C-alpha cells in the first residue's frame, strides 16, 4: 500500500470559521487484497476459455464483453489505491473531492476490524447505497462518538452482492 500518512485529531477551529473539523486523516480509497501472482493468469485463462466457447457458438459480442471485462479486472487489480484526505466536520464528511452532508446520509456504522477499520455511510441511493471509508490509527470509538452527534447509528444489512464480493476478495 505505500507509506501511511499522518493522522490528525483536531478540535480547534480551522482557517474556515464556518466549518469546525473534528477528525482528519488519510486512508486508501479501497482495501487492496493481496493476491497470489498466478491470480491474473487464472482470470486470463478462464476468460480465454469463455471467449473460445463464445466464438464456437458465434456469440462475438459476448466474447468481446468477456475480453473487456477480464482486461478491466486485471488492470484494476494491479492499480494502487489513491489516498484521499478525509474530514469529519460539523457540516458533513469530506472524502477527497466528494462531500457528504449529514442531510444526504441516512445513517452510519463503524466496523472495527483487525487490519483496517471501516466507516460505512448509508446514502439512501438505489444503486450502491453504502459508502465505505477506511481508516486506521484513529480510535473507532472516537469516529463513532463524533458521528453519533449528527447521524443515527444503524448496522447495514449485508446483501448477496456483499457476500459474493467478500468471497472473491473485492
């Protein structure tokens, strides 16, 4: 993952007097799973077999979709995550350039994991309703106490997509 940037807990007023920042840190935009070097080869071989079968059945569009999908999966897997700055303020949560006001977020949940902790925001959107924000070196109880002043704390329901993506390490 790269060097871990410094983490700050700020209680004083920042340069912008209209916004009070309670917590600020940097964390990866996603938790990158360590994979065996042969993982890319297995995805490529599986895609190759499916492409050959699609060509045999004269389904060229499906073959093209599988080729592009396999290429995308392998390319994205090799990409290092960005480390956006995250701020929790009295106005909302800022993740890099994305701002989530407390009015646009229905609830939150803090997952206290052994490797990297996760702040889960329920945005209420129909597609991808949960926003995962990773953190470490900050006490999960501190994040929970800070957000509990502004949002209700509700554990999210685990969907079938969550279970499948966790099984495959995404």
